[in-house]
C-alpha cells in the first residue's frame, strides 16, 4: 500500500480482474512482469467471454486464488479488503475499465491509502484509439505495449486536456521463446482470429487458400491455429468458426493440413512461417525472428487491422507465399513495436516497475479521477456505468447481480442456472439466429 516503508516487492499482493482468456493472460503476465514475486489473486468478470477451464488451462497462467465475480462483487471485495491489495490490474474491455474506475473511486473515497491501479491493452491497438484510451483514463498506469503506442497515447490525452503522466511504455508481456534458426520452411501456421475477417465469404476464401497451399506444397505441414472451440468465446465473438467451415471443403482436407489448439508459444516452437491477417501472434513471431506474413488478399484496411503493419515489410498475399516468398521485416518498424528481437526485452518493463515502486512508497495517492465525468460526458458515461449495473455515482444499482449481502442457497442455485442459460444463449443460440437472418 502507498506509504509503506517496504523496500522489497516480494510480499506484495496483486489483484487481476479479467473478462476473457486473452485478457487474463495479459493481465496475469503483466502483473508478474511489473510486480515480481507477488501473490496473485485472480478475478474473472462474469459475462459472455468468461474463460472456460479448458481455455484457462491452455493459457497456462496460474494464480494463488481464482474466482468468478460480477462487477459489483469485485467492487465490494475492493471496498471491504482494500488494505489487502497493493496493485490492481484491470484487464478488461474499455467500457468495463471505465466502470471499474468509477466504482473504485467511490469504494476508496476518503481513504488515505489505496492500491495502485494499472490497465492497458492485450495486443495491437488498431481501432477506436481515442475511444478506448479515454475509457482507460483514470488508472495510475496506462500501459503502452510499444514506443509507438506510448507516443500515440500521450498525444490523445494531451489533445483533450487530460493528464498523460500515467502512460507508461512497456511491451507485450507474453513475448519470449527460443529464437528461430531453421532455414528451410516446412511448417506453415495460420493464426486465426475470431472476428477478422467477419464474414463467411472472406473466411471461406482464407481457408481455401490455406488448403490450396497445403496441396501445392505436400512437403510442408500447414496448421490452422484456432483460438477456441465452437461454443467458446474469447475477447471477440466468433460466429463463423473455421472448424465448421472446414467441413465444406470440397474433396476434404489434405493429409498435411491440420487444425490445432494450444498455447501460441508452443505452436511457434515448431513454426517456420507464421501467416495471419492481423493477429498479435505476428508480434510474438517477429520477436522470435520467425518469418512472418500479414495477408493483403482481402485488402489492407482499417477494418481488418492489417493497416497497422504498413511499413513492416511483412505484407504479402497467398499467391506470393505459394510461389515461395519469405518476408524480411523492417528493423526500424519492428523496434518501435515493442518487439525486442535484438535483445533487451526484460528492460522493457523497468519503467513500469519503477513507477509502481514510486507510487507504493508515496505518502498517499490522489483520488482516482477519470477524464469522463458527468460534466465532461453526461450523455455517454451513465450508459457505460449502467451496463455494469452501476449508478451515476459508481454505486451498485438496485437489484444488481452480486449486490445481495448474503444470497441464500436457493438463490445461488437459481443464479447458477441463469448464468448457464445466459451463456448458452449468447454463445450458441444468438449466432445461429443471426446466421439465419443473413439467409
């Protein structure tokens, strides 16, 4: 807690609140990077993308404790046991971060000491830059995964007259693994994304080109790396899973083409050519110096996110790959993306560690003060808070999930059944209805 005379971070306790498997991975690994040897309490925000046990196992990041909570339940924990935590990491979508910041501001109002609040992004920031950043404003540290992002973040905050001192340059916390050394490609991996592209035609096109590449190069193994199984959700909704589209491939899948799951780092261990539309996996691959391609087949467009890789030297098409093209990344571009291919990755978190240490040893911390208030955004903020069952002052709305002091056993059973029905409806029924509507 701020004001502590402790000089070592070995006894610090960190709480990570995450709303999906990928954000849990980012949040937990970020906590380990910036607060070493800490005790980690994990909280999974209940919703459509709450990770399943299989997804958590695949992520491979453990915590000293792990609980599924509503937004209100988390805020109650933070209000009741604020002194138990030194750092709180909000690994959430922007609107949820903003709601939690207002909820925490209310929960800790009047306290001389409070935990340090950290937030950021799970990967490449290629859309809704201003919207997402302003929704994260108010945290003590807003982490930027690269030098380029840090510069952009500060420019946005300063441009609206908001305090930019919390922006802190780091890197993606899950980069690592052995450096690529092989010279003859034999395993090609396509890193799929749940919502890019977002329509059947383009996704079927990409799948057919992967299969064509496998048939043209029988000496190569072509792997389609999937993020989730049908019915599971990750950070983004996947309504057209490749697993189902693969059943429509004429003539079936070739013997050297496979669908795979698992930890991305382990898949990269056997990758000789990484192909994607705009996945953060491209940065993981570049960090390890694996030949990496960002596809241009469906255009270089903001909607796809591959515009982020302009200047990288990695843009190419399936036609070029079929012909044997191997990209050479631009070293200047790579160095600005938080990809430490030349070494020094561990130093990327020094600034964040120093900032956290400085805040923890301060006599006190100022109240949490987001840019969005009822004065600056009276037509926007109330809706964001209401979606997370919070009133305009950050307090729980009447009847909010988790607001009961001590729900009885019957109510607990009813809630578990309702949560199951909700997830089934969101993850399975709703996508079917939407697809039927497109017929």
